[in-house]
């Protein structure tokens, strides 16, 4: 499959999300109860609802929102790989999702197009689809997978590809970057700090930069899987 993959048909992406409220105490009584019910089996007696909210609310689509989506695509010029990155980020989730959907509908809307993310099948793709519906928007073709057979879903996942059928272990993009010698900028923040940066520092630009870095790394990783040259720094364009 990888040998036949046309890279210019792939849209690479990374998503950053935050809880709908920074602290559990800010939720309405109804949502507090719903959170307690949803997480009861995961928390058991180890965490209180408030403690678990701090740890996990940002990755649960019912209690979180998207604040940034960075997308990128590969193209070739003079025999070298080039990469163009664009980010959608805003406090208003519906606004950035609408812009993202428009991009998909206009440029990535055929059976030959694919989405690619690291752990995308378990996180990015379903999270985005759920938040699109919550915001009463129409699912774009690449996220509308209900009723499709597995081989009909145009989603690539660099973590799943690395598993080669082994489902026992999660492998971080940071580890894969290291073993494949993929150069990455020094980490400014990590995923666990995004909510703090958003709510306390109110710094969406910083979150966008972090998100773009991971989008580029996903593309570099897929190139490594295919045995192709990495994208040179001077061939990376931000739009």
C-alpha cells in the first residue's frame, strides 16, 4: 500500500483540543453529573471527578473543543519534496471547523484523497467528526465514514502503520522521530500543557506553532516509512 501511495493526495493534520471549561467546578450541575457518570469506570476510586477532569477532559469530545487544526500537503518541485502548512485556530470552535470543512470540500473531496495523522484513527478523526456534529455542521466526505467498510475509509494513521498488526503498544510521535532521526524543533510545550496555555496565557499563537510542528512531523514520518527523502527546512512554507 505505501509503495503505491500518491503523497500529493494526502492531507496531513494535527489537532489541539481543550476542555470546554478549565476547571470541573465551572461546569453546570448537569454537566458535572454527566462527567461523573461517563468517567466512573475509568476513575474508580483512584481519582475524584475534579482530578480526572484535569487529566482527561481535554481529549473527550463531549467535554472539550477544538482550538487549532494544522494541515499540510506535500508536493514536488525540481525533484525535491516541499510542504505547505496552514492552520485554523480560534476561540470560536464553529468558525475554525467551518474553515477546515471548506478546505476539505474544495480540495480534498474525492475517493483518492486521504487524511493522515498520528493516532488519528483513535483521536483526531473521530474527535473532529463529533465536534462538527455538535456545532451543527455537515460532515465533509473524508470524515463521514458511517456505514463504510474498513478498506473504504480514507484515513492513514502513522501510529497504526508502525504497529504492523500489533495492537499491544502505543508509540509516541516523539519516539518515532528520534529513531528515524527526524529533526524537530525544541519542544516549547507538550499536549498536557495546551489547556493551561489556552486558559491561563491565552496564547493561541503558541498552540498553533506546537500544532504545526506535529503536522510536519507526521509528514516526515510517512516519508521515512516510504524510504523517501525528508523535507528540507527551506522547502517548508507556512500560509
